[in-house]
């Protein structure tokens, strides 16, 4: 009955918010002048810098859809993780929690328009942000937005259109451009939060200080520290209940393992600076640094059924794992991450029409993995119970030079904007081996005892190494206002990679103003995503738990150039390629109502994935004791179709300002061909087509006065399908749509001090239980596209100087 009541309450809340939208639109203060209304409307049309190299484009007159989120909107989301912020603000952006999923617990996969995490390009101040060192689900290697401090952000621009011809590899789904804060002043914020179930307490401190330097220069310094306790939404495993009954003399923990968010501590700092040395030259630079430590649980090892761990072996007389872990054990997985990015550049003008810009950047992400409360059973009594598993490192160097020319053509009322440039990039990937004991195949393996650190094998000396890839690019980008109503754009980019050769991509776009307040826009482009050095060269070892047998399986993923992978059919990797088409309409009015509707079609070929799993052929050396092996492959083709609808109503009401926003995305992906599209791999087809909600929407209302600020937001997620991920015989479960209501209120204690209180998921909504994984004690699916920990509350205090 509780779930049913929550469904009804959420439906009522959604209807109420829509009614609020309508009522305020109809009952706005009639005393507001048209001039004031127009000023409010113009406030939403700030100049943007993403998706265009023209200097005067706004959200309304850009040739492609761009969302802009302000510092205030970012701060209104109760999370220090930028992924969570974007998931609440961007309709087609989905991020998963993924408790107990190795490195993805800490580097969470996020998707835009339902595409792969590494098919969205991330920029900081208009320059490429480096990737994470982690290869996630199906080998995706994307930037980790959680490493960017939210306190450092002035605004975020999200381009919802293919842009490889403008920015290069990865910009298939779109571009996220994070603009760092450059305002002068000091701001301190302290925040506390927790879940209504009493766990997941979080603490956060943020500081920002901006000051002027010389004539026109400024430096902004920022730092933040956060700590969050773990959550647990877990029941005792049925096999643990049976183990307790069979051994009443033991005191088995309840639960024996935890499903929930990890324990996590993080510190982030950085700067954003500009200097005016004189003349028409400006120097600029920014730096970002982040460090985090996290711990997560793994699956429980049952002494009565985990025979490959607890099995007595004659080679180790008198040694019994029950003496080490009499209650079984749940390995503890640790993640220590260091992230760094620094950029420096200069820009200026040769003359009023011709500008130049040169910059260089270096980015690095390094992750050290560890495992505690475990053992390598094949080593017997010589096994440690804690292991260093090794380090992954991604490094990127980038040099960029560009020119921007405003070409005055006599036949045109406005200049043609011509941009051109060149770019050099180097990517390096490193794997450092872990402790020898973490990947050793000890003498007990011959007796059937598990090798490797149990839970997460370390990187072996066979897997360690260093690989790099160089690329260079040249591009041309033109925007031409042919008439006062009609603007066209064209871009072409040539890019050459040392690993696989060259590629050329192009983009055509146009905008026609039907009236001064209504315009139609569209684009067609080709795009690509190049395989990374990590995807091209590395091997890895992983462990999983079968939900049917509750036994651990060990799988190996081989590099495509590995002789065994080649013998099994592996082919050299090549870039994923796309064809993007979009068509939309955008509007604004003098009464504060603005919005856009855009439909899109994305055809992807040679999509990147993992092959089917193969048994290790008889007679082939298997030193790491794999039960199965696979490799990366350009496996299949897909078509993604969707629509984005965004509407905003901004108006003065009474003594304050009302802002109503509605955003909706419908997104459907279909597998067209490849091994994923045939019956032999039907599980992967289901996952790609149904693993994410096809609908996602947000309706929000804010009302701000001189002293008070109020926020109400309803989030909607459509139905989706999850799978167990078993080695064989995947089990699927369909989960229904979910609605969440968030409320917040802020009060200005003084002109410099603000107190804010908020509740996310006010109604305490939980999704259907994941009955297909109940054997592991899990209550709610770990792959859910939303938080499954229930109602959360937060309080923060901000002071400005």
C-alpha cells in the first residue's frame, strides 16, 4: 500500500506543479510594465560561447540548441558531484549510482541523449578536459566530471548537437562547456546533509576568493572539501540466513554486505586568472586539482558454498580459511584518485577584425586501487589480507592555435565570421602493476583454490605498460548572415591519428527568423570518436558474481592485438562514426515566455563494445586462470531518435520574481546490425535499447524576493530495463516510471548571509524492488538512473564579503 500511495502522491505533485505554472502565468501582477517584462525576458538570452565561434550569439539566435545553467541554478542542487547537478538540470543527461561495481562506483557513467559516456565532449573554458583513467562499462573512457569543483563554476553551457567538425573526437552526442568563475569577492559555504533513514551523512566546505590584479586582470581562487558516509539499502542474503542457521555458534553480521553509496572523502582546489599586460593582449590561465579517497563493499564469500576459497588443500596442511574468516568475508575495495589540469594561453587582436588565440594544456587522472579484508587463496598461509592492486594513469597534452576574422562583405548587412585553427594532442596511458600477491597464481591453484586477490585481481606485470597516441587537426568554421533573417554555418575538420590514420568531418547549419521572436533552425553533421590508447592496448582481469549460482567467475579482456584475441577473431579498432541531423524551432516573447523544440536523428556505425565471451581454448596458456575471455570490438550500429522541449517563463510577481521552467526529453535507440543485433547476442541488444528511460522531464518553479527564495521541482524518469549481468543466462526486469518532488527555501539573514534548507525526494519515493537480484541482498537495482536511497535533507549557510 505504501508504494501505491507514493505513486498517487507523486502524480498529485506533478499535476500541482503544472497547475502552478498555469496559474502564475494567468495571474501575474498586471501592474508590471511591458518594459520590465521585456528586460526579464532579455535576461535569459545571455551571449554564449559554445557551438559557435562568433562573438555575439545568444541562446535565441544560435544555430544549434544550447542550454545555459547559472551559478545559482548549480548551487540549488544538493550535491558536490557535478554529475548529479547535470542530471537534475539537463533532461537527456542520465547518471547511475552503481553501488558495488568496481571503479564505476567512484567514476560514474553518465550519458547524454542515451549515447555512450565517451561520446560527449567536455570542455573547461572552451578547452578539452582530459579523460578519466578508468575504462567503464563496455570500455567507455570518458572525463570524470566529479573531479571539477562546483564552487568554481560560473555557468555551464550544454550544446545538444553533434559537433565533431567543430571540436574533434567525442562530440557526437553534444558538448558540455564549463565556464569557471571570474567574479571578484569572497564567498564561504558550509553544508550538511543526510538521508531520512539516518545514514549517508555528508559535510562540505566551499571557499572562493576573487581579486583584481593590475589594470583589468583578476584571479579567482577556490577550494572545497567534502566527506560523505556510506548508505545501506540492504537485506540479509538468503544464503547468509541459511549459514547462520547451520552454525548457531557463530554471530553472522546482518547484513553480511552493504549495497549503497560508498564512503568518500574529497578535496578540490584551483584558480582562474586573466592578466592585461597592455595593448590588445590578454593572458589567461586556469588550474584544477582534485584528490579523493573512497571505500566500497564487494560480494560476501560464504564459507559453506565458496569452495574454491574455503576448500582444504593437502598442499597447505593445517591451514584453513575458516580460521582467517570464520564468518565469511566481504572484500573492501578502495579507490584513491588524483586529478590535475592546467592551461595557459594568450589572445589578442592584430586589428579590429582579426583576432588570435594560442593555448597549451596538460591534464592527468591517476587512480590507485586497493583491496582489504580479502586473500589470495592459492597462496595459502602466505597470502596477505590486504593488497595494492595497481595504478591507472591517463595523461593528455594539447596545443591549440586559432584565428577569428570578421569579414565585412559589401552585400551583407553583418560581417561573415571566419574561424580557423590547428591543434596538436598527445594521449598517454599507463598501467602500473600491483602487489605480486594480488595477481599471483600460487601453488594452491592446482588444488582448485582461487588465484588472484579475491574480489578484484591486481594488474599483473604482463598487463603493465605505457602507450601513447598523437593526433593533429586543422579546422575551418564559417557563419554567414545572408540576410537579416537567414544565417548559415559550415565547418570542416581534418584530423590524423598515429594509431589508425585520418578522418574528415563536416557540419552544415542554418537558422531562419520567421519573425523577430520566432526562428527555425537545423543542422546536419558527421562525427567520430577515436579509440584511445587504453582501449587499443590494454588487458584487464575482472571478477563477477553469478546471481544464480552465487559463485565468483573471473574474466579476462584482451587487447585486440593480443595473439589469442586475434586468433579468436579480433580486428583492429577503428573510430565510431556518426551522422547527426536536427531540426527545431525557438521562440521568445515580451511577456517573459521563451523556449525551444528540437528533434534529432543520430546514426552511429561501428559502435564500440566488448565481444561475446569465449572459453579459453584447450591447450592455450592461461596464467591468470580466466574462466572466459573477450576483447573490444567495433561491434554494431544504432539509430537514436528523440525530441527536446524546453520552456521558460520569467516574470515579476508581487515583490519578487517568478521563474518557471519545463524541460522534456524523449530518446529512443534502436540496434540496426552487428553481432549485438542478432539472436546470439540478444541480451546486449536489450540492454542497449531499454537500459535507460526513454522519457525524462523536469518541471521547476522558483520565486525570489529580497529576503526569501523558494524552489519546487518535479523530476520524471520513464520506464527502463535492468539485467543481472550473469556470465551466462542474463535475467531481466522492467522498472516503471518514477517521479520525485524536491523543495527548498532560502532566507537572507543579512545582505551578506544566506541560510538554505532543502529536501530532495520529499515524498520518500523508492522504485520497485529488484527481485531478480534479491539473492545478493540487494533491494533496489544498482543500475538505476536515479538515487535509490530515499529522502535526503540538507542545510547550508553562505556568507559573502
